[in-house]
């Protein structure tokens, strides 16, 4: 069960990340304290061998400030990219 102090620690980490501070150590501590698995690191999609360099009609978008590992795949007909929950700015094309 997560506590109010866990939430306060998370809110402080988000505020620190938004200001550009390094939050790796604090994030690791919080993750361990609430018993979550270690987060996965960002993957970069480079394409599919043999298919025109891997380019498709879809584009990969990422956090503009590198503050989070969120990615979003743009497929024609979908609404534009979502916003980064930390920086509050739209994701940008990778």
C-alpha cells in the first residue's frame, strides 16, 4: 500500500525533474521503498531490416527534454502527440 509520504516523495521528484535536476538516486530510492520493479530504459526503434530503411507512415515521438522514457507512435489519423507529464510540453519526433 502506498502512503501519503510516498506520494509526497513522488511529487517532489516530479518537480525536481521538471526543473532539470538529476533525480536518478531519488527515483531509485522511491522505487525500492514502494516495492516496484526497476524501470526499463528507453528503447530506440531503428527500423526493420530490408524494408526501405525501416521507414513507415508512423513516427516515434519522445520526451523533448529527456525527462522521461515515454514514447508515442504516431499513426496517420490519430490525434497529435501527447504532452510530457513532467515538462508539460508535447512529445517531439525522435
